[in-house]
């Protein structure tokens, strides 16, 4: 069976078969139907697409609905694979060829097959994503105001900022309502500091919660320190990569838990007494929070099975 790679753009899909033909289709429903018809003739195995800011979602769902084994891979990993495969040049066609090579060895790379979200989770993610984007816009607007001296322009910018803040407040109310409609999300509230914001982000951006083990879930979020050792040298452990949307909100929740949740607060203080820097202690507390939440959600799932 042949691995297939699809480089996704806003308007087009560049498709390559491992050591086989190449084709291009429009990234539209009609183009997706032509793509499915063409793929059926290629003895398809696994299909790899690179995450492209959401432009890949519809074709991803179309391939899944048609019964194909499809994988959405992040850009960092696909670019690293291209470097390892000696494909330094970059065009849409070469990107598709690189993804086809990844698809051919997907099992060896342990690439995870795509599973669509439950409808309620997908809807919640749209609201959470809109809120996160609005928060970034509010921060940019606040920074902009600091450099404006004209009174008329200041009034206009303040009015725009206040409107965005009101919209953000409405989004937070709608998100909290959706969280209340899902009783299973209550399983996450095992520690003080875990509220609707963290619950919604975990539900929207970490559906693997309660399914993976503690090491895998920590690595997925990016709160597992990565070793930097070679020979007798022992490098400084650092966190990297992972799902930044989850990590950012988990950080804020952890600061609250350090103050109000004895389990996390005492753990944090014990690390500080042992001489750990504040940032290292906070990351360790974030890791502990995530592991506790993951274990609680897993227990609840097993109980319901």
C-alpha cells in the first residue's frame, strides 16, 4: 500500500504518492470529491497532512469519512523529517512528497491516526479559540494605547478596547454555559484553581486527557523536562514544544493553585526550599496538576465503562 502526502493551502491541495504520481486539486468540496476518486486508484495506505491553520480540517474530515487512515502532523515534525530525508528545498510539491515519505513509514514513526472530535467538543473549541484570539487582540490594543497621545484617537481606541472586553466577557459566559452542559468535565475539578477556563481549554485542546499515561500526557502538553545529556555532560533540562494553548492556561491555573490548593502549594514550597528556581518549581507544579487531573479523568472513564 502506498503512503500519500497532501500539502494543504487555502486554495489548493498538492498530493503526492510515495514513489508515484503527483496531482493537484482545489481545496473545495468539489475538489475533495475529485481527490477521493483519484486516491482510490492509488492503492492508498496511510495519508499524512500537515496542520495548516485550519485549512486542512474539511479535507481531513472528508478523508476520514471515506474510511481512510489519515494523520494530521505538525509542521515542526514534518520539517525535521524533511531535513533528515535530505529535502532542504521547499515547494508545495516537495512538501507533499515529504509527507508521502512520512506516510510510508508512519508506523515506524508512531504517527497517531486522526479521530474527529465529538460535536460538543468541536463547538466548544471554536468558542475557546475565539476567546484566546480576542485576548491577544485586547493585549495588543492595550499596548497600542500606551503610545497614543492624541485625545480623539485615544477615545476611539478606548471605545474599541471596551467593546472587545465586553465581547470577551460574553464569550466567557457562553463557554462556562457549555462547560456546565457537560457533566463529565466536572471530573477535572479535583484541585482548587481549576475553573471553567481551564476545563474548556483541556476539553477543546486535549481530548487525550484520561486516555494517555502520565508521561505521554505531560509530553503532549510540553511540561515534561527534556534531557540534554551527552557523555559525561549533564545539560539543563528544559520544556519545549507541546500544546501552547493548554500550557498557557495551565500556568495561570497553577499560580492560583499554589496559593489556594494545599497539595500544589506544599509541593511548590518544598521545591523552593530545595533551592529550585521559581520557574522550575512552577513547571513542576504544572506537571503535578496535569498528572492529577489526568488520573482523575481516567478513573471516571473506567467507572463509566
